[in-house]
């Protein structure tokens, strides 16, 4: 749905050229929720704003749904932007307009629908985001979560194919964040919208995204399926993000388990294997004893997952590992 070919972006600051994005290659698939995570200044917003050309690239090509965005003229760009909705951290609502008028805004600007139909569409959109009763309120009379719902309804008004979210939940409390993320997941599923979502919280990625790119210093340092990146982070930046949400589990670098005897392995469970009563059976059948050194069990989007660090002693260790692998468990040996 979205392709970046060798895209770079520099800003001129005090006569000097500062690179915000360097030679970016990126593919976002149709219908997925793609997360971008990175620390402040990593270039996330720049990348997002290049997709609908709110920023002009300094070089490279950006293809969206088969259209070379970099080649569009002003009129083409105006039409293209109707296919791309955007929501923001601070909602960007017009305070002097009601909820309904805020949502109607993009439709009035597009000037393609008669008034009656705009009204009807606004009713539908407010119902979709659960704000039907608030149509005539002003933004100041809404909670943060409700304001973001207005932002989402407004972004959906022109029936876009893509939704860009720049830190859309960063100003919200955890519970409201969860509700807004759930709404985004519904929209993705039911409308088939492709969503690109920026955040600095790994937890947001874990809850809703299918794939993720980790940004650092204007480049994507690691990308892949959320389950892969989350359970087997390779780059130090990714490892730090995972650690921040997971606390100091066995991922803490430098943990050498000197005081523990036996062979140390880390098991990663994904999907069905997570809840299967495997360990006991394998221990019985192979005579291997185990002690649990660290562990976590949770969910990645719709999938259960878990990770356990074990010390194995006695019995047929190799057979035990074979049996675990055969049951779909990923086995890493941390210390032979
Ligand atoms: N309009 C601009 N003029 C000059 N420099 C800019 C401009 N916009 C961004 N930058 C610089 O480009 C780099 C990337 O900025 P960007 O806003 O994309 O980061 P970000 O990852 O979105 O950060 P944050 O998490 O703080 O929003 C930063 O070094 C920033 O200072
Ligand atoms: Mg930003």
C-alpha cells in the first residue's frame, strides 16, 4: 500500500542541512496496522508526514496505492489527500465548532456531497466512534478520549484508504488509550483500512500492530512481525523499548546466572503452545528437572505468547529440547 524507495529528508537549519531521514526503504502492506516506534527526534513524524506530502522529500520516491505521490501536482495532491486520514496527539479540533461540524469539515472542503448527505454521513461517523449523543457539544466539553474519537471520525469522513496516527494516544490515560486502540483495531478490521501508527510505547505496538519498524537517528534499525521483534529483539534500541514495557526480565543484558547450576534455556511460546501443559509432560518423559528463573506471559495483538527462562538439570536434556521444539516452542540456549 505504501512504498518508500530510497527516500531521504533534510531540513535547513541556520544554513546547515540536517538529515532527519536517511535513505529510507519501507513497505507497508495493504490492510495492516504498521507501527513505528522510536525516541524523540528519531524521524517518526517526518516519515509519516512524507506519506501524504505534508513534508516534501529531499529525494527518493514514495508510492501510495500505486500512485507516485512525489510526482503529483497541486490538484492531484488535494484529491490524493482525501484518501489519507490523519489523527494527532493533540486532536487538532476547531474549538469554535461543534463535534458534528468538526467531522463535517473535510466533506465541506471536498465540496462533493450535498448538505443533506453530509449530515447523514456525519451521523454515521459519530455512531461508528460511539459519540452519537455528543454531536452538538463543543470540543471543550469533551474528555481527551472523546476528542480523539472526534478526530478519528473526522479522519474517516472522506472514506480514506489509509489512516496515519501520530502519537494518537500519547495524551491519554492507560484505560482511554486501550479504548482508542480498540477502536482503531475495529476500524482496521471492519473497513479494511491500512493504518500507520507512531508511538514511543512498545505496549501500543504490542496491542494493535501487525508489523513494526523501530526508528533511530533517521533510519529503521529493525523491522518485522510484532511477535518476532517483541520476543526476539535484535537491535539495542529495540531491546531497550521491550525492557521498558516488560521490566527487567531475563532480557536484562549482563545477567549471567552465575549462582544457578544447570543448562540455561529460554523458551518462547506463541499461540496455542502458550497454554499447553507441556513442561510437566516433557519433564516426566525425559527425567529433566527444571527451575524457573524468569518468565512472562501475555498477548501480542490476538495471539497469546510467553517466555520462560529455565535452568535444566539431570535427565535427557537434548531429548527434552527436541520435544519442546516439536511442540512449536522456540528454544534458545543461553548457557550450555
Ligand atoms: N520543520 C523542521 N525544521 C527543522 N528540523 C526539523 C523540522 N522538523 C523536524 N526536524 C528535525 O528532524 C528530526 C526528526 O524530527 P521528527 O519530528 O520527525 O521526530 P519524531 O521521531 O517525530 O520525534 P517526537 O517523538 O519528539 O515527535 C529532529 O532532529 C528534528 O529536530
Ligand atoms: Mg513526532
